[in-house]
C-alpha cells in the first residue's frame, strides 16, 4: 500500500507512520527526518537547507522532490511506503503524481491549532535516531532518554514557541490545499487526532481498512 500522512506539524504523523510501519511492514519516509539527518551530518544539502528549517519555512520544492524521488527508488519501497511530511505543497503533489507511484490513500490527521501548540511545546525527539515522544502524551520510560536507542531526547529548534506559529501559518497557506487535491481524487480519509495516541492509532487502522 502506498500511503501519505497529511496534517499540521505536531498532529502525530510521525507516530502514526511508525504504527502503520509496524502493522504493514512498509517503510515510513519522513522528509523532515531526512533533512535533519543531512543537517546533523553537515552535508551540502544540510548546509543549504538549515536556514529554512530553523525559520519554520518550507525547503524549496525542487530539493524535497528530488530527495523523495531518490528515496522511493530504493528496493524497500517496492511493496509500499508511507510518506510522512511529503507532499506539503500542490507542486510537490503534482510532482509525486508524475513519479507514477499510485497513491492508495491519504490519511489526514486533524488537530486544532490550539492543541498543536500544546503538543509541540511538549514534544521531544531523540537526538540520535529521531524517534518522537511527548512529555505528557507519550512519555519515554526514563525521562529524557529515548525508548528505542537509549540516547538523549531533545526539543527541536523549530518546536520552540516563536517558530511554531510560523509553521502553522505555512501549513494553512501551503499544505491545507492538498486536502482538496486528494479529496478530488477520492483518496482523502480524515482521522481526528485524539489525546490518547492509542485512540488515534485505532482510527488510523480503521481508515486503512476502509
Ligand atoms: P517535519 O519534521 O515534517 O515537521 O519537517 C520539519 C521541517 O522540514 C519543515 O518545517 C520544513 O522546513 C522541512 N520539510 C519537511 N518536509 C518538507 C516538505 N515536504 N517540503 C518542504 N519542506 C519540508
């Protein structure tokens, strides 16, 4: 199954992507994680895009489109994939259509802006493997330590309150139009993000079976 997870930053796309990945055994591809990894390793790409990510802006379309094209050509995507955080603009969605990887479903995780702000302020990510947690809603077993790899968790620079509003504005202006884009194709399935992650996951799984 070829899937897209749509939703505001902090809506829980990464968490749901992990759950689907476990269930369907297909890779979850997060453009945000690929970009952060490039920044951490100070690659040419990383150096070129750091300013955008820190400012809460989108990286230029051509850069992410190429990144996804390369990633989808990997063998592990043969039987399906989950795109988490791509596409984020209509030109990206059009470019994805041209890649001729038929998208089966687009799961749109709906969360209010007010809740997004609460969620992002408590979100932590592992500085090493990128796994996400939340100090209230999805705490790690040991405070500040990643459950998956045992390294320290950190707050993302762009989860700081001053950047969050900018990212929400970008989401409403550039990403929300994708709901209509995929609704027109009959592929949009809405899931209302719940406070308890387990409840959201149950609704996501239902959407996959629909
Ligand atoms: P995320 O982890 O998905 O919230 O992404 C973090 C940041 O990476 C975003 O705020 C953008 O700066 C950049 N980014 C990730 N995916 C995309 C995309 N599809 N298009 C443009 N920028 C992206």
